[in-house]
C-alpha cells in the first residue's frame, strides 16, 4: 500500500513533467534546436526521468507490475485536470465521463 501511494505521487509528477514539456513547446523559440534545449523542456525530461527511476524503485520494493500499470492509468485524470487548470484546455462531458470510468476502474481493481 505504501509503495502504491508513492507510485500515485510518481504518476502525478510525470503529469507535471508533461505540463513542463507543453509549456516549453508553447514558447516558440526561433532557432529550431532551442525548442528542445530550453529550461522548460529540460526540466520536464528531468522530472520524467526521476519518475521512471521512482517507478523502478517501487517495483524493486515489491509493487507488482500489474498494480503499477493500473496506478499509472490515473494519469488519464491528472493530465486533463492539470491542462485544464494551467492551460485552460476544455474538458467536455464525454471526456469527463471517460475519466470517471477510468477512476472507478482503478478503485474496483484495488478493492
């Protein structure tokens, strides 16, 4: 259970890394290579790498892969929620229903 909660935090961190990458992509740097070598993108990839290492650590400590893959599906909640909060991207009723079904599935899996 402890490592499951850590894995949930790792999924949130990976979603935050995606927000950093999106912000970096929105900057519109003039030299093409700067699009991939700016602070936002480097921070996003660094956080994503740290999340990967933490996932491996959780599995090493006893979290099963089947549990981790179900926990990682919560990113389908975190990413739209963060993109709505930070970038004002819309979430329509169909997306909200799909996210709700995914969350219910995660809860049912762990009951």
